C-alpha cells in the first residue's frame, strides 16, 4: 500500500511539474491575445476617425468646387454686363 501511495504521489508531483509551465504559457498566450485585441480595437477606432475626417474633407472639397463654379458664373455674368460699356478714347 505504501508503494502505491508513493507512486501516486510521484505521479502527481510529475504532473504538477509538467502542468505549471503549460499553465504559465497559457496565461502568457491569454495576455498576448488581450493585448492584440486592445491593439485591434485601437486600430478600428483610428480607422473610424480617419474615415470621418476623409468624409469631411470630401464634403469640403465638394463645397469648394461648387463655390468655384458659382464664382466662375458670377465672373461671366459681370463680363457680359460690362461688355457694352466703353471708355472714352
């Protein structure tokens, strides 16, 4: 009976000796996965910010293009309205 208890104790000790590094590695992997998840969340948030800025820039560019078109039309209208005026020679 004493041999069986000694064998079981030895087997449990060996199992503990093997499991501790595995447990440590699993904990390290879990920590790395959490860090990667946090980094991915930050990247997602940053990409959302970039998308918002890009949309605002595009809207501003469209408004600028419309303003330039309006200004060109006003310049053409002004040219036509003063075309009949002649300065005395």
